[in-house]
């Protein structure tokens, strides 16, 4: 968890509320001068943003979920990324922090032994590590790619991950405290909201 983050408000109960909370954290780090960082590095703000987003997800009901398609492909011996239904929340942020600190020390990424033509599904710890390593790669990607909105693109990447976008990861379920499913079209909804926001700016 980032040291100078503010406390998050009540947990979201709708997809738009989840996106809204995440956009607030994006805006916070977009404007934030990182303490002790005279260059206000984009990379450090990206890392802090991801830590905040995962801290929020650690408070929700996040699961890796199996689907009929993934089970069938797994049983056929396909080179897949399959996990049984396992709860993930509680250690997403800390797993990412460890993975990020390891790459900062130039340590090679740990191999995730499950899945991929193995006779078992990925475990909880393995899926958490997969998520962490994927986000480490995305932080570096958006930091190094010249673009006008790295933090916005990072937020989109997290939402796409939750929606099951990356083919290298299992599918996920994110449920609100009341049980409503929040993931499925988060990244598409975020894009719609961003287009509406930019359109209203141009009209103003």
C-alpha cells in the first residue's frame, strides 16, 4: 500500500461506482508530486496507482473462475491458462509490491509452474503472482511508451484484466459486498465514460 494514499470511501456496489473510485485514484496520482522524487517520475506514479487499485480490489470478492470452455480446453491438453474457482483478494497488492521490488533489483520473474500442459490448474498464489507480473510488465510498458495519458492507459489495463482481456490469464469475477458482479465490461464502460467526458469538455 502506498504510504501517502488517502483512505478509500465505502466499497462500490455497481460497476460505475468501481470505475469512479478507480478514476479518483488515477486523478490523485496524476496531480501528485511524489514525495522525495524531484523528477516526479511517471513510473513511480504508475506503481502507486496500481498499488491503490489492488488495495481496493483486496477489499472486494475477487475470484479466478473457470468456464466450460476453459475446462474443456484444459482437459484436452491445450496450452491454456486455467484456474479452478479460487478467492484472490487479500494479497493482490502485497504480491504486486514484492514483484515490483524484485524487478527493481533486476531479479528475473519467477516461473509460474501451474497450468500450461500441467496436470493441474493454477493455485491461488500462482494466479496472484501472474496478475502481479502482468501488471509489472504493463507499468514498464506505459512508462516507456510515449503517450499523453500513461495513468489512464494503466487504469484501462487493470479494468481489461478484470474483464478477462489478457489471454495469458484466467477469467475473473469481481463481486460487490451485496453480491453484484462488477466485472465483465468494465474497460468498455470506462472508455464510454471517457469519451463522454472528453466530449463535454470540447462542447464547453
